[in-house]
């Protein structure tokens, strides 16, 4: 058993530690598993990471190849976020704002010019810019580095204005204590960082199965086990001085990661349960998707819309009706009364059955859908293709060996 002093330190420091690891809560299952494996190699208290899945439940690579291989760029992610959160004129203005950012993700446009173009006030555009900057990827469309740092500090210390003010004043003065330097180690210098690759292998984050007519959810993080090295626990008990201090820090990291696993698991489970509640008919193959908005889920769970939006990014769910991005289940009614789900299913089916050597372009898909009676534009096809996690026709094309 841990001694009482260490238990007390864990409780006192846990909130700060978790805030500093806030981005970890938003990782995909594969990214998080890789992080845990890296920690197990570096932390002497961890002898390994195991995944004990129930018999018959698979979290393996179940997505079609065109979904697994593709990783969205930060610009595609932010555009997907605004398409989920906004519509109509607001969506058009937000898209213009994103288009007015440089390669690092900073806003370099003119709110007055955008306001004139859309017939609104500059303040209206500025409010939308600030909204976009707080979506995922965090900080895109910030005006400058200081604003971007402020946004990050709000995420790290949402309830501690004094801490945010202290760090900002230290940055402005150039007087950085060791403590401030540690705080700044979690701060990025630009909203968009260079990407080394466009492709990555993925796996599902949750599985929904039918058992005697009931929908049962399984969350990948529920089956992660961090294995403690008993030898180092005993060494910690007997150690003193700097050795004990080092081992204490390593042991605290283990328990911090356990709490992060719990937070990831609990938040994703709550969202999946809401999806099951609202989309039960679709999941059982007995009907279509119903309207489900990010803001409604956020309100019910008592968290911000941006938190829910970020949590469902890059997450996939295997269901009795197929494997889908979690965002697929958040539905608005489209113009003309055609459901988003209906269009997405049609697009998904067309792409699954296309000639991989000559994949369909968005324009070609729109023409096929129009022949079927769906009056949709090419940009609508592109929007729903993005929501499904499917890359463009150029990236789907099967290359000859």
C-alpha cells in the first residue's frame, strides 16, 4: 500500500497534473496506447501495458482501408469542427476566417473586409473568429502568439485567473522562474505544427453490440491495465533522499495516467450512452438517425460544447450497422428535409463500390446522387465525405505496383 503522505500528495497535485495533460484526453485509442507504451518503457514502476478484451469483442482494425489510412490535416479538422457547430451565414463567415490564416494557423485577414463582404458588422466577424479559435485544433485563427497563449492557458487553468495572469506577466517581462518555465513547457508556439505524414493506421475507440435486443457499449480504455513493478514499489519504500524523490515522481505519474484513463473512459462512455439513447432505432437497423446536436449533449453532460466537439474528433465506433466516425451520429436536418444520415450512407456506399483505380470525384458523386433524386452540390458531398473520414479521390486512388 502507498504511504499516507504520498496519497495526500497525489490528491493535492492531481488536478494540476491532469490539466497539464488535457490534450491526452482527446487522443484516439491508438495514439493513447502508443503514449502508454512509451511511458512503460521510461517509467520503472511500469512493467507493461495489457489490453484484456472480453471474448468476442474486437477493437482491431475494423475500418475500411480508405478510412484507416487517412489522417486529416489541421485545416480539414477545423473546417469539420465549424461545419458541425455552425450553419448558414455563420458557417460561410467562419470558412472565410479559416481561409484567411497563414501556414502556422494565425489569422492574417481583415475583419472589416470580411464584414463588408457578408453584410455584417466587424464585431460580428470578430465574435465568430474568437469562437473558431476555441475549437479543435485549438487556437486556429488566433491573431497573434499572445492570444494563442491566452487560449491555451484558459484550457489548462480554466478556474485560475491568477495563474493565467502570473504566467502572462512573466512572459511579457521576460522574467521566467523555473516554475514558469515548467508551465510553459506545455504551451505550443503556433496553432498548426508541421506534419510528417498523411497516413496512419487506426482502430476503433468503442464497440456497440446487441445482446438480447439491448445495445451494449464497450469502451477501449475500459480494458487497459497498467502493470506495476513490485520490485520498484519495495525499493521506493526503502529508499531515501534524491532516490526517493525521483521514484516518488515516477510513481505519481503512474497514478496520474490511471486517472487520465478513467476520465477518458467515463467521458466517452457518457457520450456513447447518449448516442445509444437517441440513435437506438438506427443502431438496431430499425430506422434512421435522429437529430442530435453537440450543444445538447454538452448541456446534458455539464461540459462546454468545445469539449464535446474535441472529444468526438478522431474517434470511431463499431456498431451492428457498420463502423462510423463518432461525429456521424451527430445529425442536423439538411435543406429539403433530406437527412444527413441518408446522404452519408449513399456517399459511403458509392465509394465502397467504386473502381479503386478510378475513384469517384466529389463532382461525380454529386451527379450520381442527382440522378437518384438527391439535389446536392459538390461542396455538400465534400462536407459529408469529410465527416465520414474518407479522403479525396486523389488519395483513394489505388496505385499500380
